[in-house]
């Protein structure tokens, strides 16, 4: 019972963080909210995890929770990877634009009479 309360409090904190972040990263926030709600359901009725696992063809409820956790973790990593690539592309574009805006043409050198005479 104590573990269920502690786990529920942790999930509640995660749920609140996900709700706050929902506007910034909607897909990740929605997945985290769904996972937190699903986790809270399984914390308070662990026999349902086993029933769902048997229905899905997985041996134990613990294995089902582990598989779902791995899938969600990979999905979040993939989303973060794509966001990181997008930010890197934005920084590159911004750096190029800044470099072009700050570029100054080289001042022209006066013609050297010695060079023209040699040609």
C-alpha cells in the first residue's frame, strides 16, 4: 500500500509536468499523460495488467508494462532526435544568414604599376 501511494505521487508529479509542457510539445505531452494515467490504473489494479497481458499474448503483467515502457521510451527518443535535428538545421540557417549579413567586401587595392608592366 505504501509503494502504491509513493508511485502514485510520482506519477501525479509527472502528470502535472506533462500538462504544463503540453503546449510546447503536444505529442510528447499527450503520450506522457496517457502513460501516466495508464500507469496509475495499473498501480491500483495490478491484476488488470496480468489480464491485459494474457489477452495480448504476453505471459505476465510485469512483462507487458516493461514492453510498453520500452516502446514509449523509443518513441520519445525518436521525437527528441527529430526535434534536435530540426533545431540544428535552424541554427545552421541562422548562422549562414548572420554570416552573410555581416560580410563586408574587401576594399579594392590600387593597381600596382609594377604588376601591370610585367604582364
